[in-house]
C-alpha cells in the first residue's frame, strides 16, 4: 500500500479549516491546517507537503506571494487557491503563476475533493517522470543469483534489513554486485513503489558535489543561472544509493552526516532548511576504517553509515555460483533469441579462472562468447586468451564429472525443476537429462 499524501490547508477562517480537516481526512490523505501565512511557512520548513490549499487573502500575507514561495521551496507541490466571487482576476493571475486550480467560495466539499485528487494525480505523474529521468534503475532489475552459503547469507540479511529505514553499508571488491544488493533492498522495502536514485560518488565533480546532492538557488555561484534541485529532492520518499561513498569529498561529508541525523538539508545559497525522507544505502570497495585513520573520511559519518553492513565476497570465493550465473546471463542477454549453450570445455575454463573482475567480468565474458558462438555453442575458442591460460593453470581439482553434476544441478534450480526448459538450456534431450539426473542422484 502506498504511503498517504499530505495536504496543507491555509485559511484564517477556523470553521473552514476545521471542516476541511474533518471531512477530507482519509486513510490515503492527511490534512494539516494553518491559520496564517507565517504559520504556513513554519510548517512548510518542517514538512514537505504534496498539496497546499491556499486562501488568496490572509491577514498577514498575500496569497500570490505565498504561492510563488511555496512552489519555489517545495518540489512538485501543487497549490489550489481559495477565492471569493470578487477576486476572479486574482485567481486567474494565480494560475499564470503556477497554481493548479482555484476554488470559489462557497464551494461543495465533494467538488473540493475532486480537485485535490486530481492535483495529487498530477504530483504523482510529475514524480514518476522525474524518477524515470534521474533514476538509473534498469528496466528489469538485476537478480541476486547463486546458491552458495555466502549468497544465502546475503539474502537473509537483505530480508531482515529491507523493511527498516536504517542505513546499510554494502562492501566488497569492484564488480561483485553491490548495486544488485542495493536493488534487492529497495524492491523488498516499503518504498519499492518510490524512486531508487543511484549516484556513483566517483563521478561527482568536487566543486559541484554539494550542489548535485542538495541542489542550489539561482545565483548561488558563478554559472548558477537558475535554481536546481538535487538528489535529495529526487529521492524524497524513496531510496538514495550512493555508490563508492569513499570518493565523496571530505568537505561535503559533514553535510551528508547532518541529513542522516536530522533529516534536513539546505540547498546551496538557501537559508531555509528542507525536510527529506529518504532511505540511505551506501557502497564501497575501500576500507573506510583505513580511510578514517588516514584522515580522508569523516569518522562520525563512518559510524553513522556503518549501522548495518552487508559484505559480498569475491566470485573466486564462491565459484559454485558460476554455472548458475552463466545460465542467468545467457538468458538475460539473449534478447528473445535462442539461448546459447556453454560447452563442457568452456565451462571448465570458467570454473578454473580466478575472476579478478568478479561478476561484472563474468558477464562481459559471456556477452563476448555469445557474439563468437558457433551454432549456438560457446566453446573455449570464444573465451578471452588470458582466461584460457589462467583457467588451464587452476582447475581446483574439479573433475569433469563433478563439474557436469554441478552445472546440471544449477540449471535445474534456475528453471525451478522444469526439465524441458533445463534440457533446452543444456542443449541435450530430455531423455539424456533424465539419465543424468538418475546418474548423479539429483532426483
């Protein structure tokens, strides 16, 4: 179930605000009220509202000025103006300034509810479009593939931590699949229907890193010709995954610590604080403890993000997952075409290699092999030369029989025991597969 959206009603008539709060409140809609412009400003500093219903005339503020300020301060907010019969021209002016709609007194509550719901639909559409633009999520999220004890432990940890909002630090060598674990946490969380925003800190320009994370106001620095939102805004109510967190400039780390501790931040050049609601995930291939000792990483930030650690071992430490990963990549990269088959000799080389590039390197090797495959078969000749040389040197005592048994077992598991699909993937008949199942005791 999606989280409820929040509406702020700003009007100095207490009878009207009480009526709104009583009649419009619903399980999917939270109503807050303010009796003055000053109170509304204070409330907007603490809460990021989705919709504001704003009286055109307040005793201490002009509705049009508040409209401009709220739309500048709160991303995606939709403002609905309340006006009397004599203020239609002002209402039209409000529409030109970006108001979603206006309500003329007196009005019926069911009409108000319709306008509010339509405004919420527009907010959702804007956020969806924005998340599609800024999110680096794949159309089809990657899977956490493997049957090794290490992968089972990672799945267990993901299952336990996903429903919470605690920060997670994902560690491991480059290419082990830290982003895959981040996707798994997000898709298993209560924020799964919200944006997953991914940023590799190594790509942040040092001078603009604060602006990219938090946004900036027009004129905040040379070249800031217009205001711009940051990743904190794009990830609001969703998940923000900062990969290679060890690369984040030291001078920005303190600002990130403040976000984690107070859930507030300021855009560059802005005095007012903003509230944010994000689930933070972090990843690194460095030892952050060593970075702290070297003075390159903020110690307090390290302890704040290291609340829950998930370590991903190298592929060389879980070679039993290689056949299943191979099958996964063959299916994922086939693009609807016939799936290639890896020959026994090629699989033996894959199992004997040390994989310094980990899962990412394996994926690249399989993609290359599919291009060079002959008649749907990936042989040793389709593998890189360095893999053949090093793979031949290190077979880890794997016999052809044990390798074949391991591969058939993984393929059967991948296809949930479906023998027709498994035999097609293996490039053998169902009769041969059935004989192998009996031979290896896989029944």
